[in-house]
């Protein structure tokens, strides 16, 4: 009984020291997450001191560590066909007991020796087995005649050598076995600790590898975004020109043009999602009415989530204008709603409420809302679901962490929500109570703009006058841009690169009202062109229109006097309103 109690204690310590719940479903081999050399060294010292053999095995029987194995096993039982079959049968028996969640197994093997095995687990996952054995317990030693008969049954010709090996099998007293097993408890506990640290190390290596992959995707996505959005800019510009009365399109033709414009906008959102997924910073530039965006998201959700879940919207914010990317922001509300609906399998309610809040310098430095002082739109997203346990709350925004079964999702949704809010220079927090529900608090900076009047939302361009300098290396952008600007009432000068743009500005400085400038060009980039124009004429507004620009670069330029950033592809009305504002405020 004392052997059983000691092995139970050994098993208990494995369970306690190796509970790595988040790795339960990972397909790690035990050999990947332990220090084999160190474990071997400890086991060798243990064998030398005690005479006990050790073995650490993978679940498939692969030996990772083996020390002190008895000659009767290595030279006779494991190399004899019949004896090896008996060993295999013993191993299968022991394995079946361990797989059925028996805490330990002590077994007198079919070749007459005493063995013991303990499961090694990571969390609840069985990852390997620790063996000791190949000994006799004092008072239960098989007689010499047993092994003489066994030699004959097994067809062992070297009977004398076999019997000498039998005589070398150690016989341990209960007291010595107790002492040895108490030491083994420490070895197995050490394996558990090392399993945790090595598993976490492996997990960090995998995360680093994933981060490097995502950085590569981000670099690729940034390059694609610039070229792709430039192309989209040309397409949408040409499509808007086709809608002009001079082109003479009938109603059917105009509908086809609207389809082209909608397809371009969808492609633009797809590019934004790619950049979000790759965690690549990019410019948040579009002025949006968050109420319209939430309403559009609810329309999508009505067709997506269970009908037993009801969605309510209270648009209490008097000024709902923010700057952002509509596709990314819409994903916030869709992700949160899908998560909520899955927590309300029998039905429930989702409530989305908006309000305007002002954070003072004192308030922004207190508590957990780490935001700059200023005006914000607060969005509270609440549900009547099952709630989230308090111990889980700090981790719900971690990548790949999920409160749901793994079959229902990989846990990227809330991580993406968190990343999107941060990309928009906002803040997100969560409160939850099990059995009552969850509420997410989202703060997004107010743009300071007033909501568009209904007539402005019809995307009618604002007319203007004066000369605009358009600098872009894409011929399609220059051609469509020139026509669109002329339709607005402007005279247009065009330059195909930064050097030509600077020259044209210097030659026509007195009549140029504003500059529309691409960021990435082959000779001199937009940053340098802007700086040289701004140094020469600080009051001349410069607008950068680009398919992709990082947030940090834009922030630096805005601080230096850049009037605005306009993300390609854009609608004529967007550009016209921005130019009108730039010229009238100059």
C-alpha cells in the first residue's frame, strides 16, 4: 500500500505542477517541452544512488530517457521475440490503464519483474509516462526455478547467462522503495515545472514566428495597398466622370456606373481588412457618422445572428462624427454581436448606446482610461448573455484566447476588435458578471466636425475656383483627377513626379490655391515635396492623397502643417469638401 500511496503523491504533484490549460489541445511531444539532458543527468544520479531504473516515454512508446536498465531486460527479454511480446503486452496493459485516467499502475509483468508507471500530463492532456521497475520486492522474489522454466519457454539458449542476469535483479525492502519513490516524487515534480517553462518557451517561439510572418504580410499588404488603391482611385474617378450629363448615359447605364463605384468601395474595404489582419498601422482618415455605421452593421446582423437575439440601438450622441475606416469599425460591432449571440443560445438582448463625453486632463490620467484629453464618442455594447468569469476577463483580448469551445472559433475576434480600437486612437474596456451579461465600453475620438446635412450626404460636389496643383506619378490619377477638378470649377496644373511638382509650384506660387499630393513617388516622396512647399509658402494648404500611409508618418506631417490626408480611392464629393474647407480657411 505504501508504494501505491507514494505513486499517488507523485501523480498528484504532476497534476499540480503541469497544469497548463491553454496548451491542452496543442500537439506537443513530451520531448519538445522538457530539457532531456538535464532530466537524464538527474535520473542517472538517482539510479547510481538507489539502484532503481528509470524510463521516460512518449505515448507511442518512444523512449526519451532510460537509465540503469537491468541486463535481464536489455540482453534477454527485449531481444527475444516471445519475451518482447510479453513486454509489449505489459506496456499495452499499463498504457490502457493510464489512458482510462487511472492515476497510477503497478504491475507484475509477464516476464516476472515488478514495474510501475505514472502518467505525465500537461493540464488534462496525457503527454507521456514515467516508468520505474525491473526489481523484486522483498518477500515477493520469483524463485530460480521460475526463470529456468521461463528460459525454456522462451527458447533462451544461454540459460546460464540468463540466470546470472536474474541474480543481478535488485531486491528492495519496503523502506528503500519508500525512500526511492519519495525522491521520484521530486523528479516528477521537476518534470512538471520544466514542462511548464519549456512549453511556455515553445509557445513564445511560435508567437515570435507568427509575429514575423504577420510583419512580412504587413509589408506586403502595405505595398499592395498603395498600388491597388491608386488603381481603384483611377477607376472610381473615371466612373464618376461617366455620370456627368455630358456623357449622355441613360438610367440603365447610370446604374451600371453605380455598381462600378460600389465595387471599388468594397475593394477598398477589403484592402483595409487585409491591413488590419496583418496589424500594419495605416492612416485613419475618413470622416464618418458612427450612427450610420452602427445602423448598417445592425442590418447585416439581422441576417446573420439567431433570430432569438434582439438588437436595440439608442443613438444619444448629439455629435456622432469620428474619423475612421468604415470596414474596420463595422467589424467591431459585427464581432461583438456574434460573440454576444453565442453567449445567448436561448435568446436574449443586445443594446448599443452612444453618447458624447469630454475627458479633462485630470480625468484622462485617472483610472484605466488612458486617453488624451478631448472629445470622444462613447459606445456601450451590452448583452444579457452568460457573462465572463472574473478570472478570465484580463485575457479576453489576447490573440487566440477564447472563452468558447475551440471548435467554435480560434479566439481572434476580440483581439481584432482591440487592435482596431487602438488603431483609431481609442480605448476599450469590459465589465461582466456571470449569469447577468457583459458590457463593452468603447471610446473613439470625435472628429470635431458637424454631421452632414441630408443634401450633403447625396455626395454632390462643392464647387470652387482657382488653381490646384495635382502631383501624382500615376497617369490614370492625373487624367481623371484633372477632369474631376475641372468639373468642380478649378483650373489644374499636373506634375508626374515630385521634382516637377516643386518646379511648377515655384513657377506658379502666386496663383496656386492648394496642392493635392501623392505620398509615394519614384524620385522625391510626398514628405519632402510637402516640406519644401510648406517652407516656401506656409499658408498654402497641402492635402496628401495616398493609397497607403502609416499613422506615425501622417501624424508627424500634420504636426508640421499638413492640412489633411485623403485616402485613395475617394469620392469627388469628399475631395471637393476638403478643398473648399482648405481654401476658405486659409
